[in-house]
C-alpha cells in the first residue's frame, strides 16, 4: 500500500481566493519556499545521520511481546498498575495546572495545537521524568524500545496534553474555504527519524473524546528516501493553514508533499478508504499506555465530546 501524501486544493481555490492563486507563484514566494525546504532538508539529513551513528555499536538483546508488536504492527498496548498510574498523575498535576492556565487565557474557539500541550524539560521536572521512566521500566518497555531502535534510547521529552471539543487544530485547515472536515482528518506521520513515542492515558478515553489511533503496518511502508526527506522538511516549517497556504502552493509539484496529509485525502478514494478500514482506535479499554513508531500513520486528540488528559513521551 502506497500513500501519496500530496496537497488537496479546495475546488475553485485558484479562482475564488483573493491573494491566493494570484500571489502563490510569484518568484519571491517560490524562492522563499524553496529556501526553507532546503534549510530544513539539511536539518533532517543531520538528524538522520545522527540516528544512524547511534546504532553503530548496539547489540540486540533477546525479544519480547512489545518488541515483536513494534516490529510487526508499529504499536504495542500495555496496562499500568493502579499505583503506578496514580504516581504519574500526582507528579503531572502541577504541570497540568500550568497548561490549564495557558488554555484559560485563550478564547475557546481560538485554541491552536500549541495551546493543547506543555513540553517539560528533565531539569525542570525531574520527578515527572523519574515517574515516567519508572513506569515504562517496570513494564519492560524501555528495554524493548532500545532493542527496536538499536540504540540506548532515553526519554527526550515528556509533554502534558489536554484536549477538548473546543480545540481547532484538527479542523481548521480549510475552514476558510468552507470545505467539510474529512473523516481522514489529521492522519499523519511525524517529521523525525529514529523515534518511538508513548501515549499514556491519565483520564478515561472512549470513542468520542480523542482516542489515539494507529494504522498497523504503515511504519513499514517504504516511501523512498527523497519523499521521506521532503515530507519531513516541509512539515517542519509549513502547514496549510490560510496564512501559509500560498507558500506551500508556490512549491514545485514534486515538492508539494507533507507529513500531515489526512486533511488532503478524499475519504471516498482508495487510499483514504484503506486507512479508515485498517485504523485501530485505542480507547482505555485497550490499555493505559501505547508505544508506537512515529513513522506509522496515526492521529489523536480530535475530541468531539468531553476532555482527555494524556502524557506524551518521546524516546530516541
């Protein structure tokens, strides 16, 4: 299965959107867009080289259910004990309080992705990092991740995330053009290499309050080195919100690729239908913690009712 991650222009945009088509392909816009892609491509290549070097001296040590699931599906679900989960909640409480203050300062209808997440640093939150490492270590997950990545992976970031039905980040891309939100909305791959993430539910998560979902096996899709590079480079510096769309459209068609492609798919097309048919939606009934390869197609946090609270952990 090959997923073509290209931009879908809303019908009639070139003729109907003032300042969009007319300005999109001006020389200045094209030069700026290409310069940004070139700059980010250098960064992505450097990350890829660093990740490759980390694997040089690693020797794999055995196998287990988590490692086997990551290799086969790209995702593994696990349970945490009540005591461990409570310890995580206690350590996370003050950081959730800070995030609540950030969200309270923004009108509900104006919240973007940056208002849903608070990324912490190890030096600022040693107790939180220790609690997360203890939870993942107790479940044997850290050793599995290290074997999967082929390096001594460590926690690189721990982020607190709150989502509710007022968040706009997942439905705002084409709202200015009146384009309906597709059922494939927010399907994406992450813009990095050599990373495994953990999603830890601290609140009860069901089918309508933003469950994380993953398309098993898509982490093994080979899109080619060039497209993989372009997807990540473009995704780092640009999205397709109205204020940035003209730069994306100014790129040559060959470079008009992005890692957040779900908004651009037609759910009736074969690719969109395949993803929806194979998507695995993970609620609290499936586990408390989900370990996944970020190269696989995934999404989450699209809350229709209520709220969800999670800890998102990046390991590399």
